[in-house]
């Protein structure tokens, strides 16, 4: 189905973005640790900006995962709607429970 292909492409794109940001974070954390261990005032001052960048990256990852979650929920709901499925596991106003 064309819709399934588009959804999978969107998921793949988001996961690639997340992986890229996480790799950037790994590099940032290594540099932050090296600067901290050096105890040099310039390096410690540089950490302020690096930590801000790290925090912004973490926010971006959270946003991407939230977007992925919403997209996935919409795609699952639309599949159920298009198939005429009746959802017996939820009632209006109730959240779906997750299996652990």
C-alpha cells in the first residue's frame, strides 16, 4: 500500500535523524569530559556552550520521538478505521494500556 510505504519512509527518516543527533551527543559528551578533566579555565568555560548544545539536542530527540509516537498512533488508528475495525480495548476518554 502507498500509505504504508510513506509511513515507513517517515519513520526511517526520523530514526536516521535521531541516530545522527545521538552520535553528535556522544561526541559532545566526550569533549565535555575532556574539558572537565583538563581543569583549564578556557575549556571549562567552553563546556557551558557545549552543555547547552547537548541539552538542545536532547530536546530535539524527545520532540522527534514524540512526533514518531503520534505518527505511529495515527497510522494504526487510520488502518483500523479504514478496515472498519471496532476497537474493543478502549472506551472514549480512556487511554490504551501498554503490555509490559
